[in-house]
C-alpha cells in the first residue's frame, strides 16, 4: 500500500503532466473561438452560397415563366399580381440572405469580443483563460501560512498537507482540460452549423 509521500509524488507528477495538456486544450479553445471571426469570410461559405443562390434564382425564372403563361391564358385563380409581389420580395431576400445573416452574426461577435476584451491578458484568449483559471496561484494560496496552519490543525500532519496540494492541482488540471475541450467543441459545432446554414440560406428564404 502506497504511503502519503508516494501518493503526493504521484499526484505531483500527474499535475505536472496535465499542466501541459491544460495549455494544449486552452490553445484549441483559443483557435475555435478565433474561427468565429472568419465565418463570413470562409471560402466554402462564399462558394457554396453563390451556387445555392444561383439555383434559387433559376427557380424564380421558372416561376416567372409560369406567371407569364397564367397571364396569357388568363388564369385568374393564380392571383398573378399577388404572386408577383411575393416573388419580388423573395428574390430580394434570397440575393441579400448572406448580408442579412451577416448582420446578426457580426452583432453577436461584437458582443462576444466586447466581453473577451474585458478579460484580455497578453493579447490572446489563451492568456485570458489561463489567467482566469490559474492553478498555480490557487495552489500558492493553499500554501499560505494561515491557511496551511488551519489545514494542519484540522488534518493533523504536514505529510498529509503535502499530498493534498498536488492532488488538488491534478484534479484542477483535469477539470480545466474538460472545460477547455468542451468549449472548443461547442465553438467548433457553432462554426460548422453557421457555415451550413449560411450556404443553404437562399433556399430557406
């Protein structure tokens, strides 16, 4: 059975290893957050949206031909005037669908960047995240004399305190890795969803 010093050493090694994984996970989160600024500038969005828009415009040509035949054959039940008004409105929405979506996306990015700028540290989101969740600072507070004396008086041993510190660091790092990876996954899913929705937006309109 391992003693407390051995457990403390193992916890310390885990904390040191996971510290690098925390930085890696935070870097991935930083990358996926930065992707959000390039949704509208994505080449796939520009190319795919143009194709879908052109297909939608071909549909308008077909509808115009149907309206023309309806007028020629005097099929009043088609309601050609009302249908023509809807057609013009739909054509405007289709051809400006990317611009309309861009207004909402840019607004959300302005709000997001506003809050990130208030958390800025060393000019990057990674620095902001690492400064907000600083396990080293937290561990140094745990080792402060007053708090350490309180812990020692409660648990009754310096050896136990030495094991608790690295264990706390390891648990904290693992939790931070989970948080950063979850954040990265959510922003990546958002990027993919918005890209897909922007491409098919002309057909939706």
